[in-house]
């Protein structure tokens, strides 16, 4: 009795099927709507930015000096011939997790005011190149190579930096910082000699150092240092290209440096205890 017949299919049939699937995928890509993120904004003549309600020196409550990021976005909007609209969002200053801010495309096209370019953030948002950086920093009237034996003040500020990890690191170094309740109190303690050094979020420390011609360095024992940029939604490539080109112009013509000088944002070039400062901006 004859056995069952085994059907043999030529190998090229499977290859054709694979090519067909690949062709369908490429076709689907071409059917996607084109990116018109910049054109849509240009038609309205307005770009809306979600920003923290308060995050000095990036966002302040002073109309005369509204903040570094507020003025930077104003300059970018002007270069793109757009009006800037700011939508305050109090949640943005509390942490670096954009999913907890409850922001959507319908609310704003860009996000600024302390957008840390961390891996979790960049998994959710796209971003421009960084122009500032943050982390824990040490400010002091005179340059320091160590905090051993120093009276140190601590002001956390409004940032989403990890205070628990910093506290653990400082305890391991035998430090017990005095907690102060404002940047002004930290600056006053340094000015009158009550404190030898102050630890705070880097933008606060840099502003105190810049206003008083003091020294500022990255804090020892912590690697929590992040570049800051402007966030925008993934896929908005035409808008990103325009923002990037305009930001490059502001960097090249000295506008960014002038804003740093205006808001007393000193550069950080050293790390307490030695080591090269990371290139973050």
C-alpha cells in the first residue's frame, strides 16, 4: 500500500512570502501621515510651552526677570517668528518623571524649566541638545578640596533630585549638614561665616556663586548629574529641527551666555575631592 504523499513546497515560495511582508511594512510607513508639527504651529503663529509654576532661576515669579528658560524660549520663539504662550504646571518641579506631570500634546508643543535628559525622560520625550545641567553642588566663599571638618548647610530646593541617596552619601563621609529653609538663608549663612559651605541643587548653588563671585563645584560622592534641555514630543521632527537650528544660533551669537550672566549662573568646572567635571552642557 502506498504511503501518504508528502507535499514539498519550493523554497522560493517562502522567500516570496517574506518579501511580501517586508513590502507591506514599507508601504505602511509611506502611508503614515507626514510630520507637520512645525507647520501646524506656524499656522497658528503661537508655540505653547508647559513649564513649572516656579523653579528659580529657570522660572521665577518676577515679571522683570521671569527666568532663564522663560527668556530662552522667548528668544527661540522670536527667531521662529512665533508668539510664546506658557502653560504653568506645578507638578513639573517635583520630580523628573514626565508621566507624573499629566501633560499632553493638546496642552503644549514643548516642555521646559528643568527638563533633565535622563533615560526615563528620553524614553517618553524627545529633546534638544542640553544647554544647562543640574545635580547636587557645593557652593563656598573660597574654593574647597574637601568638606572634612567643615560646617555645611543644606537646602534641597524644588528639584526632583534624590535627597535620600545624597544623605546616605554624606553620612558615609561623616557629614551632618544643617538644613536651611531657603536659598537666601543658605547664602546668608555663607556670607556671615556661620557656614563654610552649602550643598544644594546645582542651579541654586550656581546662582549663589555667580551673584557673590564665590566657588561652586559638583558635590562629592554622588553621580546624580543631569543635562537639561527643551523637551518635545517624539515624532515632531520638523519642530525639533527648527528649535535645534534656532538654539544653535543663540549659542553662537552669545545669547545663551548673556542669559547665564543675567541670572548669575556660574559654570561648574570641578568636583569636590578631585576629578574632572562631566561635560553636560
